[in-house]
């Protein structure tokens, strides 16, 4: 299979998974929504991080495509706001990935990504994404409550990332354990 086809498949799968998790989060945590696009628990944040750690730019591209579409069809009447928010949806975890790979010396195959480095990555991402998103919303949406939304978004992204990343880590551990038998 050609690299282009594999890349397109990764982008498509990342986009589809992100859409599924976004819908799942909306269903499960409807009562925890603080404001439009801001929730006290945001599982898709964790998936964003996992997809970009595993697939780099291709994962980020899939996330951005889906985020733009979600923004256009469900959140914003202005497509420019949706476009910016969608791009940031994929860019923020990619920036966190680059930061962690560079500053914590994580190898691209993630072989040396231990618990401490993973936790640092989660914290870095849980700050970068909300800051970028809320800065964008403050620039483009009148009366955006920057500090209130930022605080809740940091908490929601942090909790969602911890849940998804450590659930993924647990599933990998279990699959390795049972694949040896």
C-alpha cells in the first residue's frame, strides 16, 4: 500500500474517531457543559493527544477536519470562527507533541515515553489547547468570558486527557498481557 494511501487512511480514521468521541462526550456529559464548546470533562481532548502522539501531523489533520465541520454545523454561525477553532483543535496537541519530543527527549516511536513524560505531555497539552482556543474566541466572539472559560477548559481538557490516555495505556497493557498467552 502506498504511503499516500496509508496517510489518507490515518487522516480518515483520526477524523472519524474524533467525531465519535465528540458525540460520545456530548451524550455522556451533557450536564457538565459550562458554555458553548467548554465542558468540565472533555474526553476528545485526550483523544486529540493520543492521535497526535501516535500519528503526528496526520492525526492532527484528521482532528482539524472534524473540528472544523463540528464548528460549522453545530457551534458557530461564522465559518471563520469555526475554521480557526478547528485548526487549533489539531494544532494544539501537535504543538504539545513537538514540545514533549524536543524538551523531554521523547523518541518518535514513543519507546521512551514513560509515565512521567506522559503526565508532563498531558499537562502541557491541557494548557496549550485552552489558551489558544480562548485567545481565538476572545478575538472573534464578542463578550467571550476568557478567564472563566479558560479555567473550565483547562480542567475539562486535563480530566478528559487523563481518562483517555490512561485508559489507552491500560488497554495496551491488557492486550500485551493476553497476547503472550
